[in-house]
């Protein structure tokens, strides 16, 4: 089968589309013929090099396809069923997994980072990592949302516990997690201030339902938030060094900053006096628990949440897809057609 792998870390030239052996399902596993997978910023980090990546590695965290072969002792699916892949890897047996916190499992990983991923024609998975695909979305749309949808849901619902009527600031509404966050916060009934880096992305953020959209390159976010609502109750952070001071500046008494990433750099300072006096909370978040994916799939099946596919590349052109993502040109997701 065809797969996009890396054998070493580096630039886009290390991506190799090559023929490898097709996997065979063991007991409790199913084989999925992938129809679409998607790119995430994680792929860029993995390609450039982060600790603990096994090489060679099939890239890609998200995927959707059809069940093409069943291992023994499987009962969840039939051949031909359209399905979505859970990007989170977990043991299912430890205390954290048993209590529904699979994303803090000791053996927690992400497909395409700690184990082979979805940028390939076939993948074999334990049944627990496979969910039925809603009928109202295409395979491209089905591949576009799992990792970012699950991550945004975990951050806003399970970590920050957003409430109707709260003011929520979402940085980078054009990004994968950002476009999911705007919609999830609106579904809950929050007032959403979104930022984006171009007028075109700002108008997309408006269409997603944001109540105020600020172009963060030519407007002062602190001033715009002040005019709109004074301070915000929750900041959805994934940008890091470039935005951290503003995130803390606009945060209300009792407010929460929830962060899942640091695309502009990991170093940030906090003034502890402000933190304790204003009784604010900083929440770290990675991926989501298994239920977060189930809930996001439900919201999509109910057409409350819409995954946005920006551009589709073929598996052979995956390096061009990486380049497009690295230039942050997309609104929503970059999908790989398989
Ligand atoms: Zn576990």
C-alpha cells in the first residue's frame, strides 16, 4: 500500500510517499481503507522533530474511510461501514482510562506522532479507536475535525467549563482548533470574540457565528475587547509567546485561560500577584478524552457544528499540503484525499 512516511526529521523533503506492506487485523482489530486524512500543525512539529517519535513513521492523526476487513472477535462494525478514526491512543485499562480521562492515560499518544498514522491507504486499529461516520458529511469533512474538534471541546467544555452568557476570546479563528472553538462556544451560548489574521479570515469567522471579529495584525485586541465587553471570562489560547500577555491582560476576575499549544513559542511570563488577586486559572489541555470525540460527532450529526475543509491535496502532493499549512493560508482544515 501507499503511505507517506518520514525516516528522519527535517524539512518537507523528508516526506516520502512509498510502497509498504498492507497491515492485517489481529483479534479485536479492524482494517480500514482510508478515503481521506487531514493535516494538523502537529504534523509539522513531528516532521521537524520532537522527542519520542518512532522512525520510520506514517504521518497523520485524522482519518476517515470504510471497514474493509475484520479481525476475529470483533462485533462493532460490518464490512463497508463508513467510519472515523479516533486520533487519541490510550490503553483503556488504567485508572485514568477507566474514569473517562483517556487523554491523561500513562500510555497516551497521538496517531501520527507516537504510533503510525493515517496518511496511507490502509490502517489497522483496535475497534475502540473507530467510530461510525455520520451520514450527513463527506469523508473529507469526516477527516477534517477529529483532532481539532476533540481538542477544542476538551478545552472549552471539560476544562474551562464555559457557561451561557460568558465572554470568550478565541485566538486564530482561521486555525483548525480556532474554527471549532468559535462554533462550540456559540453552541453553548457564549459571546465570542474571535481574532484572525486577514480580512478574508475575519469574514469567515463572522460566518461561523463570532459576535466580534478582530484582525489581530491591524487592530489592538485589548482596545477592541474593552469596547465590546470590558474583559473576557475565558481565553482560548494556542498561540503562545506572541499573544500570552494580551490573553492575561484581557482576562476578567475569576477568568480562565485554557491553552493547548504554543505555535509562536513556549515561553510566557505571568504576574503572580495578578493571578491570585484576580483569582484566575490557567488550564493546560492536550487532545480530549474519548467522550469528547463522541460528543463532537453528535454535534456534527445534528448539524450544529460544521467542519470546514479549506483545501484538498492528493497523498502524492502531501509536501505541498505541508507547505500550505506552514504558511497559515488556510481557513479550517487541509485534507489529504486518498
Ligand atoms: Zn490508560
